[in-house]
C-alpha cells in the first residue's frame, strides 16, 4: 500500500472510531441539560418584543449556547469514558462501552475530548468577540475542570450524585451569564431552576446507580445505594425529587413572566416523576436488591426537561 493509501486508511479508521464514540456517549442525551440552558437564557430576557436587533442578537447568543452545551457535554462524557475505562471493563453492564472494550483507543478518545473542549472554548469566546461579554470565556476553565471532576468523585464520596446534579444545573446559570450577566443575580428564577436541576438529576442518578451497587461495593466505589442500600437510596431519590418540585414552584412564583403554561408544564413534570417512582417501586418489589430499570425511565426524564424548558421559554415570550 502506498503512503497516501495508508494515510487514507488511517483517516477512515479514526473517522469510524469517532462515529463509534459518538454513538456510545449518545449525543441525543444532551436533552437533559440543553432545555434548561435555553430556559435560563429566556428568563433573563431576549429584549423588547418589537426590537428586531435585540432579538437577532438573542438568537445568535442562543446558537452559541447550543454549541457550548454540546461541546461541554461531549467533553464530560468522553472524559468519563477515559477515566473509567478500567472500571467499565470489569463491570458487565458497561463492558461494551467502546473505549473499555478496546474498540476505540484512548488516543482517539483524548482527541475527541480535547476537540470537544476546544469547541466549547471557541463558543464561549464567541460571546466576547460578537457581543462584548467576556464572562463566558473567563469561566471556561473552571467549567471544564468541574465537569471532569465528576468522573472521579465516586472513588471517594457517596455524594457523587450531587456533583453530577451541580454539573447540569450550571447550564441555566451559565446561559443567563452568557445572555445578560448583569441580570443573573437579580433573576431568582434562574437559581430556583438550577436548584431544581441539582435535585432532579441527583435523584435520578441515585436511581440509575442502583444497577451497579453490588459491583460498586465489591470494587470500593462510593454511591448512595452502596452507603444506604436499595431502600435507603429509593427514599433519598423520592425526597430529593419532592424538594426539587418545591424549587420548581418557587421558580414559578418568583418570575412574573412564567404564567399558566409553565404551571401546566410543572404539573406534567409532577405526574412524570410520579410515574417514574411508581415504576421504580414495582421494580424494587420484583428485585429488592437490584431493581431493573427500563429505558422508559430515561425517556421520561428527557420529557421532563423538554416540557419544562419549552413551556418556560414560550411563557416568557408570550408575556412580552
């Protein structure tokens, strides 16, 4: 084979590996945080209803927020696969992950992770270049460091679920900073939404980690199910989700532009979370040690995010 042929074959191999990695980290799961980032942007305001220039600028900011969210989430997920590749390889549930299984090399993984981090940094700098807002660029390093830190926490703390919740809860706050940094601290609904996300994601992650509690205990990894057992973890998840719904109520009452549509969305979220816990309770009755989790459980959480983000954005626009 010629040198050019070898180079082409190598490029095809890297391209295939990147496609495998993209499928493995499920880019579609950005739905858990992206709607709340967009909601955070709308909560601080796109501008007066008739101001075309303000709305065009706002649309550009939302576009950059989407770029940053995808870049940050990809960085976090690929870093997780790299940091946990040896652990994943020992766990029957995760042994098929492409880096753990050896189908994608760590070198390609690092290329993807650093490339995604680069996309995030460029998107954040775009706010300075185009909108004279330097704050997103100042915060890129702390954000990337925190997102990577989550992957290490289960090695030393059972509160790793909260760290994940904070990672996703940064999205509405970061989006608000990107759109109107002067309005972040005067818009309490942004912080209430962030509080909701911390507890909603944390509770969901506690449930998710029930699948691995036996493996985690055997491998000296930390989680709430390892610390408290199945029933204790289930009650923690219920309590966190109950408080999360109170935070959602506080967001609604603290923001005049959130009206009946957001209230209806919050009601739908209550119903969906209720369904999730009914499903979980039935799974626990079937297997008190290691309840099975159907993919519908994950789909319902995606619907919660889409509903709340969507109706919140529409409500704020409709009130202008």
